[in-house]
C-alpha cells in the first residue's frame, strides 16, 4: 500500500468514527478494517447514518439484534434497571439472573425444563472459555483436550482462538494454550480418529457461522452425540451465533434431535447488550465448585434486564417460528436471482453463493446503496436479518442487491 493510499484510509477511518479533524491518526485500534459508515440510530430493521441516510439491515450486528434495533421493550427494561440498580457484583444475588437462567433452561429443553445450570458471561468467547474450563474440570488432570472442527469459530481470546479451527488465525499469536485438536467438519470418522485419552469434550457449532455458514448434517450431530456417549465425553455446542431462534428453532442443535451436555450462547441474548451464557446439564454442572470460575460483570443487572426482556418477547412472538418463515421468504427471493448459484444455512442465517462476483466487493457496494450485509467468503454473502424483519423490508433489501448485481460485472469490477 502506498503512503497516499494509507493516508486516505486513515482519513476515511477518522471521518467514520467521528474523530477530531485535527487528529493525524485514527484513535481506534486498527484490528478492524476501516469503517465506511458511522451509524447513529436504528429502528427495527433500519439503520440511519449521521446524515440520516437510511439503510436496510440484513446483518443485525452480526446476528445480534434479532428483535430489531432499539427495541422499545428492551430499551425500557434497560433504562428502568439503570435507574434502579446498575451493579453489585456476583457476591450477591440480583433480580433477573434466576428468571433468565430458568427461561434459557426451558428454551434448551424446547419448552420443558432441561434441568441444567447457567454461568453468565459478557461475550461469546467468555461463554466458550467457561465451557472449556468446565470440560477440563469434568475431565480431570490429563484429560483436558477439547476436540473442535476445522473452519469453526469460537472466539478471539487465546484459548478460544486455539479452539477456532482456522490455523491461519493462530500464526501471529503462537504459542497458544495447549489442549485443542481439530477434525474435518461434518466427518464423524475423522473426529473418531482424532480421539485419544486426553480428550474430555467435543465442541461444535450447529452451523459454522464465521467459517462460511456451513450447516452441520443431522448424521454428523447424531454421530458426535453417539461418540461422546460411547467414550464418556462432553458434547458441547457453540450456539453463540445460532442460538435463540436464529435458525428457526430455539437452538440449532434442536434440528438434529440430540441433547448436548453444554450449550454456549451470547449475541441475541441481549439484543446488543453484552451478555453471554454457558449452560450445562445437571451432570456436567456438578463439576463446578465455588471459586472455579468468576467474572466481575457477567450476569450483571443491566445485561440480565435486557436478556429477560429479550426472552419474554421471543417467547411471546414465537421468534423461532418467525425466523423459519422469514428465512424461507428470504431464501426464495435470493434463489430467484440469476447471479445466485445456491443458498445454504438454516432459518435466518444464510450464505448466498454468487456466480462470478467478489462477495466483499458486492457487500461494499450494497452498503453504498443502503443495504447492510457482509461477504462471509470471497464468493458468498452472509444474510442474518432481524427475526422481526417484515416481508416489505426483505423486498426492499433484495431490490438493492439486484441493483448492485446488475450494475457490477462478475469479478467485482463496475461496468
Ligand atoms: N462463537 C461463535 C460461533 C461466534 O460466531 C462468535 C462470534 O462471532 C463467537 C463465538 C465469539 O463471540 P464474541 O465475539 O461475543 O466473543
């Protein structure tokens, strides 16, 4: 990159984050690409930038704002809680934790109590850290390995980075904590080959989100469950992206008729308020003892007030059913486009394969035209709209995508 290019990227970055004009460099760390837009307001499936330009949101903050932006009931719950009690630490009980944990337990049991317990965290990676620690505690000394899938994504902390089956992301941060192995996605035989006496748990996503929106097969999930039963391993499922209605069921694993021992989640749980959770069955939970794990903020009142409102709304509107319906409409709409060769995913977590286009370039042009989505692979767009998106809003977003695909020649150049 030339100095001039680098300066102009810095300028775009600075401008987008609203840094002072006299600042030479952008004050935000460059771990993300330069943002092109600063959003200041959201309403349902619409976002507005600082010039009040409207965008249709097909991404929901990466599968987070499942109930739409600035959901009034969630906002009211957070503001009421903020005026009542903001924080006391986990040395004391607070109002919402038990209610939220019970609602999650019911959702995991698909309507009836599953009988497990929940540890609250602040993010998906931290929920997964809790799961990894639980697996080690449960396995005992020498039985500490967590077997994960290649192309998986479990987070960016050091342990979850090593759980993530994308070796290209490991390189700069070696040495990573030991105790992780990987096997081929959707390949039970390869998982079985990788087992040794050190393995305590198998950890998989129902749909690999960041890895390209690759759904698990029912045979794979059932095979992993059988393997875990045969060998006495914990089956742990990462539902950080797929959980809470996103796939058309409360949890992705429910598509496959299996019952996992550990389920992690985050994203949609707070509709944008940072909160994660690691649920474990009664048997697995028995491995936790006082002092094993803790967090200052996990499960704090503002976050759990949001989660409580989210779960109440989701139950009331039957969020999984909405997701299945809207996902089918979205799939049909994109499948009609001649530039699309296929759609994969479940419910409202979809990858749309384009023929001959560069997906990140298409996503960038869509943003300029008022549609938010992202390129999840070089050839596929990810769509993960709010579960509450309306049919008209889906049509509005698809119309922008059609415009962009017609305007751009295959391979990303503009005609
Ligand atoms: N696990 C999965 C499946 C995810 O998709 C993500 C984030 O995209 C994470 C874990 C990490 O979550 P967080 O970014 O909240 O740490």
